[in-house]
C-alpha cells in the first residue's frame, strides 16, 4: 500500500521532456504571433491602397485597349493609347514650351487626356506625391512618392504608416517630372502580389503580349511607356545609371537591356534622346533585382 501511494520519482528524462515541450510551445506561440502580425500588416497595406484607389481614381476609368490620337509631329502622340480606354480628349491639343538637346527652346503641340487621378486631394494626404502608376497587364495601380532619400518609403505606406509593404517611390536622385534619361521606380516584391510583387508575372507566356505598356500620371502630364525589357539584373549594376555620357552610351545600355530581356520586344524602338523608366523590385536574393523597363512613346497634357 505504501508503495502505491508513494509519489513517482521525477527522472532526468521527465525534466528534459518538459523543457523541450515548453520550448516548443513558446516557439509555436511566437510563430503564431508573427503570422498574425504579418497577416494584419498585409491587410492594413492592401486596405490603405484599395481605399486610395477608390477615393482618388475616377471610377469610370478602366483598363483595356483604346484608340489614341496623334499630335502634329512636334509632340510624342502616337496612333494608339493601348491599355487605357475613353480618357483621351479626342482631337484636342495644347501647346507648351520645350527645350531640345542643344538647349534651344521651341513650342510644341501635345494631345490632351483627361486625368483620372485627383492629385489635389492626394497632395493634402501626402505632399510627397509625384505621380500614379498603372500597369494594365498586371492590374497594378498605386500612388508614387519621392522623398529626400531612398530609405523613407521602404517601410512606410503612402499615408506614412509603418508597414513593410512600403510605398512605390522614385529614386531621390531623379527629377520628380520623369524627365531624366532613366527614371528609377522602386517597389517591394510582396508575397501576396501587392506592390511590385506581380512584376515577375512577365516571365509567364502571354502576359507581356496582353498589354506591353504601363502608364504614369502626374498632375500636369500623362506618359505611356512601351515595355522593351524585363530582366533579372545585379542589385548594383549599370541598370541603375540615371544619365549617360553620350548617345552611344545610351544606345549601348539599351542594347544590353534588350539582350537580357525575358520577353520578345524586338519591335519596340528606343532611340537616342528617348526617356525610359525602370521599375525595380527585389527577387528574394539580395544580390539581384527584377526590372521592367519602358520607353516613353506617348505624352499627353493632363486636363481636368
């Protein structure tokens, strides 16, 4: 009877088991907490950008193929507005004072297009707003900001809330008017496909062909870019140079971009003096980036 009532002696194995169990429980709780935190962060970022689209983008504006107008030859108007519908004010043009490569000023005519973005209201939300980007093939639509460095918007949303989704932003060395030879636009490669997480879909067959353009809207101008290269590049490489020594230096750069592209874009023409935009996102490998590059082939004056 005494033996039956005697408490079982705790062994070393029992102690080790309890320690391992408690450690596993702590790890499980921590991982669960992290997963919930990540989920909530993703949701908060997506909710913010969805609300911005709903509030500040004209809800009658749709992706799709559409016909554009032509300028008088002194501007950058083309024969197709590919990728956007019903936005060009057909037949209407406005003049502006421009400067050529030699520094000479001249007057040129540009077609006009209704601006679907409410920049005045967006400026009240965040005065760092400089544009809005839309990529039809990927259903990407985000505000574009620019700060005094390239760190500020890495983990802050457009509304300046702490969030690892960050904000789409232009390199602080670039002009805010998208007038440099090469303007760099950064965005995170989010696992849920938000921000620039969908850029890698250009690897997939048929995606590029469905709509090989992206658009950038500013308070005064609207630009269409014809995608000529989608490629994986070094995180530190010549891809990120903003200016070029001369026309041949630029053309050599473009030739390299065509050669490394994963899409067939040989029909796209890029000439000396053209303006390009490079969309850049991470790949999961700190040493590489995935970039989508487009040449500006349509320029409109934005009107209300």
